[in-house]
């Protein structure tokens, strides 16, 4: 296995229009000369991101579709076959966070949407593209989960549940395809992306929260660097590492501590959880 196995690979990545998805894509293209096929839903956003690639634009193409719909993945698979496009790496990155709230306040549609997007979509993408991945000499599946998949967070019952499901799914795949496919789980804490877009929070409070988030460029560089080293579990940020370590050592204490810290912060972000 080449130490620099990432070079010249063809990569499919979801959630590619911005944030961590496009940041990873840019590094793979500019540093490893990868060809990236981005999956997204917002054409204007992804077109704007592509402009930052400048001379490397030809290394990035995209398809617009809802990743939670199985037929969309089947159509994408047919496109790859008809155009004789082989793929080496699948990065499941698309996902979102519901507003911080008690579980009872989520609607049935919100619950179904987050399950479909954060978990079912990844199952479908892997199931559909696995035959093509297995034809690669160096196949890889990278699932971008969350530190909430390592330690549940109060007010994020459904987000934590979907990310925990992804962790278990990823770890099982890692064992089932050992020596056949490199399978990696990425567990970041808060990264400075648009993850708070669905939250009911004032701009002043958003700016405050952003100060404790890991910068996007730093996070994406760490992720790609560790993927290149074939790390099977990548935990990012002080908050991510804290949640991972302390939950394993002191599960009940850690859950209670996180709850207490969020409650004492008195941030508007958590009003629906504690009021």
C-alpha cells in the first residue's frame, strides 16, 4: 500500500457545496491531484465555491440531488457506469443539526429528515457504490460523524442518536471489510461552519460561539492529513477529545457535566432545553 495513496484518486463526497465538505475537496484537489465529484443540493453555493479552485476547476465536478433518496443514488451509479468512471474513495459528509430543544418539541417531519439525512443516506450511498469501490486498488470509505456520536449532548437527542448510529455502522464496516477497504470515522467537535444555521440564536451570540469553534481550514487539514495516514478514528477539537476520553472513563459524570455547563452558560441557544 502506497504511503501517499491519496494521490490521483477519484473521490465522491457529499455535502460538497461548502463547509468541511468543500474544504476537504479543495485540499484533495490542490495537494493530491484528486478528481472530486461533489454531491450537493445548492447550485449557486457550489458554483461559488468552485471559483476558489482557479486553475484546478477541471478536477471538480458535481451532481445536485437529495442524498436521502435511494433512487438518486441509483441514477448516480448508472451515470458512473455509463461514463466508465471508476471511484476510489467515498466521503459521507452531508448532515445537519436540529435546533437545541427537548425531544418532545421536535416534529415528526424533523425527526424523519434528520434520520434520513444523517444516517439512512450514508447507508444507501455505501450500499449503492460498494461494487464500484471494491474495484479500486486502494478503496476507502470516510464517514464524517460527530463527537456527539461518542458522547450524547443534552438538547440534541436526535442528532446524537443519528451520529451514534453512524459510529456503530462505521466501526462494524471497519471490521467486516478489514484488509479490503480502509474505513474511517471522523468525529469533530464544533467546527466553524454553517452548522448553527437552523439554530434560533442572535448574531452576537453566534459570534461568541464561533470563538470557541475550531477554524475550518485547520480542521480540514487535520482530517485529510490523518486520512492520508490511514487513521481509522479521527477525533477533532478540544471539545471532541474531551467528550471522547471522559465519556469512556466517566460516562454518567460526563453527561451531567456537559448538561451543567450548557445550562450555566445561559445562552439563548439552549433556552428550549432548560426553560
